[in-house]
């Protein structure tokens, strides 16, 4: 998605969902020390985290979002660095009631199918590339299955997962989570259900890992 179409989608989504998003601000890194209110914000209503000794990070993304695509490789590198102390969970963004909701639900279903098959780490970057660079439609069962088969995935297994009740429930949960976490920009990452950062907050996509490092260290300090 180019900057013009991203801006168009952003305006449409902001009008439809009543949120303010400013993705074009994301390119200017501030290089300021991470601070609450500047590089990250505290959620008004902290969310529960999954039971784990590790710190939880939840990323909201959309395959059609250029900033989400740009963040994927840094996110993977960050998650690898924190393999022992951070549990990363991805959630595909769904703006309920927005003009793009149908597309987002289709992308979410494809993502959760990959997750159910254990293929996210292998194919997440490929999915972004398919949408942005190859013009592939990943919003329907047929087109997503065709793409997955070209990636070496068993088509029958993919279709079974795509149609499963578990994947359907995950899609519905994602739509609810988008509202519950107060997401207003993509990509967004929430650390330990309490702190949220994004490109315009952190100072750009490239600055987000450093802010996430700070938040993880802050949470680990609380645990002693």
C-alpha cells in the first residue's frame, strides 16, 4: 500500500471508527529516552495477560498496512533477542464497522489459519509480500489456499483449518481485542497488558524495538 492509499484508508477508518491515526508521522524518529506519555502510553484499563513467567507482548498488525510490513523483520529480530523472557502474540487488526472490515476479517482468517498450522514464523513475511508486492488476494478461502499451496502448504490441511470453529472464534476475538486494547494506529504493541506503543509514539517503526526493550525491562524490574 502506497502512502496515498494508506492515508486514504486511514482517513476512512478514522471517520468510521471514531479514532485518530497519524501514520505519516511515523517516519520521524525522535531518539528521546522512552517515557510514558511520549514514547508509550498506559492503558486506561489494563488487560489480563496469559499465564506465563515471561512478559507478554501483543502486536496488532494488518497485512495491507505498509508500516506493519516494515515492522515485521525488526519485530522478529526483537522477539528472537527476547526469546527467553518475552512471549509474543500477534493479533490481526479488525476495525469493527470500518470500510475495510471485510478485507481485515479475510486477512485475519488467513493469519489464524497459518497460526493453527504452526506456519506463522515461516510465512508471515511472505504473506506481507504477497499482499504488497505481488497483488495477491488473501481475503477468501480459495485465493488464500492457492497462495498457501504455492508456498508448499498442503491445500487440504489449509482448507480444514480455515473453516475450523477455532479459527472463526479467533477472528471474532481479534475484533473485540482491537476495541478493548484501544488500538488507534498500526502496528501497535502492548506490553504486559498495560503499556502501548506505536510508530507515531515511538518515533517511527525503527524506534519501536528500543521502546519495547524499555518496557520489558520495566516489567522485569517489577518482578524483581
